């Protein structure tokens, strides 16, 4: 598999990584299935795995699945959500969270430790309105880095306009941005990706398939269902499906290859929960970037809805109950 350099970390990472949320109890049917998917991903050249304390039992499943693995790989996890009740300004609690991650993962160090959603204060108020974005979490990150417990630091978030201000501090090595850079969603192009590039950060794109909304086709719902779908987005989907029919390409392949067509993106995360999904996504990634002519046509379709409608959730809930605007994890239920 192709590898790229993860920004100033210098790490040579596979262009397709494995997202840990879907190998938790939210996704895989059981731990043996999850273990098989993880091992198959490594066998096929995937060498970057991302998880978080907030992804149900993902860290524990990874620790089980990776035990005895000989292939080299990089592992990233996050700060946020543990211990409960979570206080993002409690340095002792943050240290204990990292200790628990190491225990569950069966590791003595973490390659990349990210602050989880520092751009959504209603989720975790890391900064208490400190416009310099300097909080106790930064002191803990510096301490852990000096001790060799973590190698690199990062940010993991979803916003298009708050996150660039945090990136601009220049404190962090890696950016994981999710739900805002894919076939139909391009908000990250406004400021997130340009600022990360200015800071020399390694860029990871999460949810390239919008939590399933771009993984398979939903022709029936696009045509006659999904009352929550805005008229412009519905027309945009129709245009995308017409293009897919013309080029005879699976939608998941188009979505993965689109993200990897951006040379400023080091890797994208695959939310695979089975061996079959791992193999399909790896096969798509191996086909490489899309031709320029196709990228230009995708730009025309993306421009039909240049900004996300307010009532639209991060992952369109095709085949699921609509939970209201802003619900990134609607697939859990």
C-alpha cells in the first residue's frame, strides 16, 4: 500500500488507516470478528490505527486483537471522556486516562495522543474561554512527551471554523478532522486544511464515507423518503448517483479515492468492521487518486451545496431514525 509522511512527525503511514470506533461493540458483531478485521488490515499494509476512550470498548478490543502482532504499526488514541465524571482541566484525571489506555492497549507508549474535540466546548471545555488555548491538558501532553510515554500530539475534531484557531497555535503535530471533507462535504477546505498545512501538521481525514451516507447507495430514500433531507442535498445526491452510473464505480471507492487525491492528506480512516469491508476499502485505496477530469466534475456536484444545512446531522441517517441536527453518532442506535 502507498505510504505518505504524516507531516512533521516524519512517520511513514499507510494512506488508509483503521478507525477504531467500528471495531468496538458499536460495530463488529463480536471480538473474534473484530480481531480478524484488524489482523487482515495489518496483513494488507494498513499501519495506522486510531481509537479513543469514547469509542465504547475499542481500546480493549484492540489490545486483545493486537496481542502478539509482529508487523510494525502506529497507534493513536485520545484524551476525553474518561475518567467519569470527566473534568478536562483535571491533570491527575488526564494522566490516569492515559495510564488506562496503555493498560487496555497492552502498550508502553502511544504514538499519537490527540485531544478529543477541543473545538466543541459543549462537549469538553478544555480551555474555559482562554483565547490562547492553553490549558492543563497542554501541560500533561508536554509532560508525557518528555517522559517518552507519547511520541506526538494532535487534535481530533469536526468543526470548520473553530478548529483553525486552535491549529494556529502551532502546538500540535497531527490533525484528525472528520465529517467535513468528503465527496459532498467540503467545509474543511475553507480554513481547516489550509491552516494545518501552514503549521506543517500531518492531516488525517476521518469519516470519508460520512458514517455510511457515502458507503452504499440509498436510491429509494433519495428519491422518495428521508423527509429530513433538504431539497438541494437531494438534488446533489441524484447528480452524484448519475455520475456513479456513468463511470460504473462503487460509491465507497469513489469516496476513498477522492480524499486520497488531495496530496495534503496523509491518510484517511476506514471504519471497517469486518474482513470483507477491510478488503473492499483497501482495494479502493490501492487504486490511487482520481483523474483530474473526474475531480472537476465532483467539484461541480459539491458546489451544489457549498455549506451544510443547519438541520442536517454530520452523518446522514439513511436507514436510521433522525436524531436532529449535529448528531455525529446517529449510527450507534
